[in-house]
């Protein structure tokens, strides 16, 4: 099949429209550049009533919000999931990895948890502290100015706490805690576990005239129609379209590889148009990959040429290696004190917790090296499919025979509504060379593009950390007089550790570093092997602390994009 | 959006295909995202993509997995699980049998356990009373239900019935409490725009909890939520 070439040469092509791609599009367009944003999924605007799920009731759909068609429930705003028809991936024998993708403008930012944590000074230099993994080639002081700018541009609520490794920012004020969160605060303090207002990119206060202020529907996962949460489309791509530069948006366009010339420099990208199933080439001076850590690694590995025989940017052999996701382990309990609670008020709040516990431990005294934070859920939420399941186990917490039927059961459900609490631990997994993705030698997707094969195992570090999470949860339940719904999972159940990839914080596949033999990009996220190719997703992360990765993706993408503008001006690329 | 912006803001599915959608109307007014999917009444939508809408239309068109008699027994069981109360209607009043019928199409793993369970129930009814379940008196039905509704007390012979009834209970409760009637019965007050200002004072009091002044001092002042945020250089909010 003949590849259809475009005559136009863009200043930059950005592959992917999530957090990293959106930020790069905004910065490059603000600088007046002529750019193309290439997105594998369809156009999406959270305020389009056709696709909007915000404000829908469960009974607006026959499946009542069930997750049978979208992994986090049918109102969740991610087109895609762990498994996408026509886009498989594989794992090596005996290992597991789950790869969540969202094919739409804005990518996974349309549904994410908006937990917006800065990495702290120690998080960039963890090897210097405990000898594990590697230090970043940059430090907190390099990223701080960009975190500051991201806070102001996008908006994040939080509070100044002056914690040494959880830096403060330019915060909007947080919402008041919900009832179960007050119960949590009391219990955590008894155990000496700190609790502070959560830090989420949701506008509790106006930051500009283009975006609305939170109307407290708890539905950020459905992407906000008044743009009061951070989604890349509504907060970065749309503003980029209105700025100085020109933005051509290519949707339903799946990038296969980066094209290079005889000198090894990138000349553009090849993509498949999903609408006509034909292959096209776009040309540009600079290629910016933001297709997600694993997506960008896959594009690089699929960009083999005489100059780049192991794939673009892969002379070190490091592309795909050091893949790591956050660890996760959780449990739930019933709080007897909150049985029969009054329900005559609206407790939706923002989309997510109003309080959380940053890591408090001293790892020198523990049998695992890195920390975790605790996320809290509960309250008088909107019922959806799954509500009321498992009453044959739950009713025993009401002091009578479990199971049943009739108006006793009806009362049980109402008595227990709002009385449960859940904890999720989110911890740092140490990056290892032998956790990786690579091209599957045999399998292709529906576009004929070789797919990824994953190889990922946990070490004792993660297992001991999850064990500690479960012990902490049990202590917290005891401190609030709560009854765990399930026994804390033990060694045989990996202490409840989520499968790799399930926390959807996969990072590290194109790590940055000063040594071209041991890293894929330099500290400006520029390929060592091709100066006009940059990676602005979470691929260049050397480690990711126990802090959710999005805020750091945004700060680093801004930093790398500033560098691109500077280097173009100086005609260095 | 200005005309100048509309020219530079193209929404392209792929150049050279003739299927180039522009993101803007010709008159230069704002982005018309509806042009992607034409002529759909937004009021009846629940946010499906075109592909998802097709799947759901096909599911609706698919015949029921149950016979009329089976659906009758499902309705009886639904109303045993959630009968009418003093303040709210029954499971069948809330349309739960139709919900279960749909969920069996949507999640086919439900099919065998439910159909098999219904047959088990008829077999058990026949053993005890020489009649199928729907022909039993209410007292006879409850005699069987009592043997399968309490897992901890059930005999080994009743286990298949317990598993079936657990699933019926799950689906009935979920169907009911996600219906308009059920949500009202539950007392859920949300899913409407509002300004969260904390748990009401008397509810806090009832649970012996308080908002500490130090914590509240950090929280949002809703009177100022529409004032654009401005900070000093140290990140202290000035507005």
C-alpha cells in the first residue's frame, strides 16, 4: 500500500493528547509554532451533550452504570480500557501486566483521579538515600518552577503543610471533610498517622474566565462539562487552539512509527487513519512523543532503520526497560458508629477524597525501602450497578443473621448506606531493568503494527510494602471501631497487591539520564540518539515515588517544551 | 471563537480522504462538536459512543433469555426480596425484572446460574409439594426461601439454592436502588449542582464529631469562590 505523504512540514508533531501531549501543545502553540496533534481516538469535548455522562442517573441506562462495557463503569470517561478490540498485547510466561489505554482526545485525563502531588526533593535522589534504583539527572529545584506554573495554569486545591518531602504549591483552598473522613482523621491521629487535605486538580475557586468552578457532583471521572476539573482537552488542547500558533488536530489517527532520514534525524511520523484504513506520513522539524510510557516505547521500537537498527533511541537497549507502576492494596470496613446515619443532605463533594495521608514512615526502620500514601473513600455516594451486592456477608455487622429478604433486608441496606469506608495504599515500586515491555516477535494489532509484550514481576520490596499497608489498614479499622469486610489478605494473596498496571501509573520505559549508554533521553527528555525527538509522557521518569504521576508529567512536559522552543529558536534542532 | 481561529483549528480524521471534518461552523461561531454524530436527541442519551449505541440497540433487540414463566418466577422472587413497604413500592413496581432480563443479555455469565437456579427451585418445589414454584401458596414459597436465604444456616442440600438466591438478592437490590424509586427510598440527595460546605452541624453533633477551627481555616470560603485566585510569591492565596 502506498503511503500518502503530506507536503506540509510542521514545526512539531505531537503524538498523543493526554497530559504530556496537551501541555506540549499548549506551550508550543503559545510560542506561535505550527503544530500537529495526532490522537488515536475520536474528538472529545466534555461539554458535548451527546457524549456527556455527567449528571446521568443510573436509571438513564439499562445497565445502571455497570462496568460490562467500560472498565470503571459505563459512565466513566475513558474510551478503551484494559482490553481494546483489535489492539492486543501479550505477557511473557509466568508474568502479568495490565495495560489501560484511553483512545480519545485528552486520553486518560478525562477520567483520572485528579490526585496532583508534587514529587519531593528526596524522590528525585532516592538512590543516594537507600541505594536502590537510580537518581534522576535533575532535582526538585529544576522542576519546582514548572510545578508552580502548572499549579497556576491548571489549578489544584490543597493546603500549605510544610512537609519536607511533600512540597506545597500554589493551592486553591480544599473542601471541608465529609463525615467518614472526620472519623478517619480521628483514628489516624490516634496511630500517629498524619492526615492533611487532599491535593486534587479540581477548581474549588475560579482561576480564569474560561473554566467553571466545581459544582460538587463527585463525577470528575466522567470529565467535567463546565471544565472545573483538569482534563487535557478542556484545559490544554482547546486553549492551545485559541493561542498564537496553528494547531491541526488529527483524530482517529494511530501512529505506527517515527520516520528518519539518512543522518538518523526524525522527519515525521507514519500513522493509520482509522476511518479509511490507509497509511499517511506527516512531516515536521520536531517529533514529540506523548503516547503514554508504553505507547511511546512501542513507537520507538517500531521505528527501526539502518541508522537505528534496534529501534529509534534504543542504541542503549534501554527502551521499554525499567517499567514500573505504583503498588496498590486496599480493604474496606463497616463503621458501626456510622450505621443509621442521617442521609438528608448531599455529600457528593468533589470527585475523590477530601483528605489523605501522605507517607509518614521512616524506611530505615522498615523491611521495605519506599513509602506509600493512603487514599480514603466512602460516604453517601450515588448508587450504581453493584450497589447492595454481598448482603449475605454484610448483614452480620448489624447483629443479626446474614442474608434474608423482605423489609428487614430493605432496612439493612438503608442502615448500612454511608457506613462503609475504604482505604487504598499507593506505593512506590522500585524500577528494575528486568521489568520491561518489548515488541512481541509474532503478534500485530489490527493495523499491522507489532504489539507489546510485557514482562513484570514484583520483588519482596513491593510485597513487604503491601503487607505494611494491610497492617496499617487493620490498625486504622480497629482505631475507629470498624469491622473489615474481608480479612486482610496474607502472603498467599500477595497481601492484596494489585496486578502490575492496574493502578495505571506505568512509567519509566524511556528513562532520562546523563549517560547515553544507560538512558534513552537526556534531562530535557530529548533522545540521545536523535536530537529532534522528545518524549513528554511518563516514559522518561527514573522513579515515581508514591506520588501519582500526572502533575510531574505536566511539569516536565512544560519544561521539555520550553527547551524545544529555545532549541528551535537557536536552530539547534 | 473568532474566524481567524476557525481557520487554524482543524479537526481532521486524516487528510486526503474527503472526510475532513472542520471543528467549526462556516459562520465562525463556536465549535460544533455535535456535527460528529448527527441528529440525536441528547435528552435520551446516556453518553454512548456510536459503537456502544449500536451494541445497546442490538441487546435491546435480542429476545429475552427467559420464558414467560421464568420471568414470572423472577418477578415473584424480586417481590419476596423487596416487597412494598409503607413508604416505597416493591421491586416489580420499580421495574426490577426488566432490569434483570437486560443484565442477563449484557453480562451473559448471569444466564446459566439464573436459569439453572430457577429450575432448581421448581425441582425443590416439586419434591416438597408436587407443584412448581409459581403454583405454590405464599407460605409454601417462604418455606423454601427460608431454607436458602440464610447462607450460614443452610444445609448442604440447599447450597445450590443459596448460591442462586444470593445472586437474585444482589440483582434485585442493585436494580431497585439504582431506580428512581429506590434512590428516593434510600434518601440519596446528590447528583445536582451545589456548593459543598461541609456536614451539617447537627449531624456532626449526633456523631460527636467537630470541625476543628485550624482545619476549617484552610478550607474554601464559598463566598469568594468566584473571585479569580491570586497568590503572593510564597503561594499564599490573596483572594
